[in-house]
């Protein structure tokens, strides 16, 4: 009989919904080594969190995250709150001996990320950060091909993540546009994904040259006509130097009309290239130098032999964004069962945060900065 572990979810909005679906679905499609029980969801608004518990499938709801973390019957704390709460909640969960699963970026600041890693290591608890794009089957296949030397020595990485949801200057100043709540704008929200993929696929980043830009400097407060300042970046650009000698670039913008969730990378090596675009997430574009008849080819990453796909549909039947969270939760449950720390974890979150911090410092100093 499988061991059951009770899960508490902190935060029930966009990411909370994605995580809820993952906890609910993982055991239906994967042979999970331990069985997660969706015990309690926590939020500030009692009416809204009560409705979330009912619609998302949680047994209970609460408006006091501290009491939830202190409960003896809670084994895993899943943090999907805004960035301002990550550090306090993760440290409290670690001190209580819980498994800690946290959305990215790890903290709002580098100092917070340092404290969070120290807390989970001091208390010897399992910890994981949710960089779900690592678990796209096509990205996992790209990782395999790179490790197998298919494209040779890596020369270039180009990561681009574009959205357009704040192009309208009258779009309200929600929490993602307020530095005290979110830490940074496009840099931490979306460029952090490109940076994590760069680290995952190419290697550690040692030096950056960054630029940040806020195009709309004030917006109306939600539900009002009162204008308030925007103190986070609308767009972020950075050049990268990698430890292994590769060079790269990362661009993140929420001011790109027509781009809804354009998360793309291209990696060039001495023997070939790999291209991925999340808007075509079941495909991987690959070029291997084979002489005058060489050319890019599309690999349809939906075969049972491809990463994670044996759990899903017949070959050619695509999966979507939500499945990346299911794969991530599956990897967390496997690690818990095996008594190891999964990847990416808080150490990865801290390394990512060091890159974000260096880009911010570079944008201010207008010089290259060490990570």
C-alpha cells in the first residue's frame, strides 16, 4: 500500500490552479511511489478560497498559512503566493520539517534566496523550485541530445520570452507591477525561465551585461482611476558569458504585441543546432551537420520513447502546458520516495537569483557584472 502524504497549497490563483491540477492528475497517469492527498488550500479571502477548495478539489480551506504549516498532518507545503511571501513561508515550512515546493523566482531578493536555501539545508528537508519548462518533453529531449554530444561543443544560447498582456497603458498596476510584491518585472517573471533553461542546457553563467526598461511608468490602481507608479521593468535584455566558454543572450518583455507566451531558445554547437518554441511545444527543431545534404528537421516529440510520453496518449497526440506541472510533481514525489533532493531545487533557485541580481546591478552600473 502506498504511503500517503498530505499537501497544503498556499495561494490559489493562476499558479495555484496549475499546481492543483498537477496534484490531482499525477497519480492517474504516472505510477507515483507515494500518493499525494490534496488536504488544504490557503488564501486571504475566505469566500474566494472556499470556492477554490471546492472547484480545485481540496478537502479543506484556510485563511491562516502559519496555522496550516504548523499542522502535524501536513507533509508537503506548495508555495504559489506572490514573491513577497516566498521567503517567510518557505523558511517557516522548513523549520516545521515539511517538504517545501516553491514557485519561481525563489525570493524577491538575493538575500532572501540565500536565507531560504540555508533554511532547507539546516533543517534537512526536501526542497524543489518549480521551473516547469524543464519538464516539457521536447526540452528534456534537447537536454539528452546535448549531453550525448549530438551538436558538439556549445557556442551560443539565445533565449527569448515575449508576452503582450501589459501593452495597454491603462492596464491596472496589479501586484506583478509593484517591486515590493514581486521583486522585479519581466526579468524575474519570464526572463528567469530563459535563464534557468540556459543553466540547465548549457551550464553556469559567470558574467552578464544587462539592460532594464520601463515603458509605462504609471498605471491605474485596480478598480480605480487613481494613477500609481510602476517600479519594475517592462522589458529586460542581457548578454551572457558561460563557464564553459559559450556566450548567449536573454530577452524578456511583456510589451511585445501579438506574443502571448513566446518562450523560445536556440542553441548552436560545433556540429549542429537545436531550436525550441513553447508555442509549438511538442516539436523540436534540430540541425545536425551531415555535409551538403544537411538541413533542419522537425522532431515531433510525442513518441512513447520520448521523455514522459509513455504515460500519455498514442504517438502524435499532443500534450500541453498543464502537463509540465504534472511532470514536475511526479519528479518531486520520486525524489521524496528515494530520499534525495530533486532538481531543480533551492540551490538552483539561488544560482538563478544570482544571475537576476547581476543583471539588475549591470543595468544600474552599465558595465559587465560577475554573477
